[in-house]
C-alpha cells in the first residue's frame, strides 16, 4: 500500500479484502470533533423560588468530511464552542452527523 493514493488504498481494500470503506461510521473514516455547545436551561432558585434561565454547556461530538482545504477550517479548530462555529457560518449543523461512537463517554461529561 506504500506509495498508493488514498483512493487507491480504498479500492485495494475493497478488491483484495472485501472491506468497504463506506460501510464504516464517519467517525472511523474522518475522525470526530468534540466541542462544547451552549444551551439555555430553565431553573428554579431553591431559596427564593424564582424561575430563572441560565446558560449551560454540554459536550457534542460530530463527524464530517472536509472536502477541500479552506482557511475557514483553521478557525474551526480554534473556536471553543459549536455555537461559535455555526454562528460564523464555518459549518452548518444540519450538514453534520452527531457521532454516536462517543455517546457513553459524553453522557458522563454532560451530567448536571
């Protein structure tokens, strides 16, 4: 496989070993990006009984294929939250796949 381009390796896997690259989850093929996401939560102050809206964060993992290099992706790696990525138009949330590979790990991180 040395000296072959990525596409040639994928074809060789399919032909020689009957391994179809496209059958594997996006997270295995292209990696997984984990960032925090901000969201609002309604809470009640236990002392005063006052209803409040506060900002919380949770970890979310997404997998996606970066078709071509674009300088905007440099900013993607430097931003702290997915909210910032979506607000700046670097990626569209609807185009991403929420990655189930890390759901157990992230569930423990997202406990209140």
